[in-house]
């Protein structure tokens, strides 16, 4: 399923949230993804929830809450590693690898500055 299948209004919101996420506007991205999450059903909802959790993990990181970041990174990663989830037009495999790398650094108490924040790369099907 691509984001196009959300419908025009939701598609616009989805791509706005992706843009904000990629710009590191975690809280704003979270707000829009949460709006989408509330009106989404099925496995698409789980994909959105995983992205939401990663955005909130990044909010926690920016506030110095490492334990909150680790918890939400772990929960988000657990959801996106489910191969049955629709990608919604996002390269979920690449996103999953970036999230996993960052999660492991956090888990091991490493320097998070040594890794880049994950990005949502659009794919065209």
C-alpha cells in the first residue's frame, strides 16, 4: 500500500509529516502522524505507530531522556521489523536499519551523536 491509497487529504498530511520528520521536527511530525494514526486501521496503523514511536524517541533524545528514547526506539523497531507491514510508500527496510543502528548505540550507552537520525525515504512503486 502506498500513501496514495489514504485519500487526498490524508496523503497530503502524510507527506507533510514525512517532510517534518526528515527535517528533525519531531514533535510537529508526531502530531500529524498521530492524526493519521487515529483514522487508520489494520496493518497500516501499525506502520504509522512505529514511525510515531521513533519520532517521540527523538523528542526524548532532544530532552536528554535516554531511557525514554531507548524504550520508544525498541518498541518502534519491534513494529517495523514485522515484514507483513505495508510500507506506505516509504523504504521501511532502510528505515528499519537506521533505527536499529541508533537503538543499539543507545542501548549500549554509546555516543548518539555518532549516528544520524533516521530518515523516511520515499519509494515509488
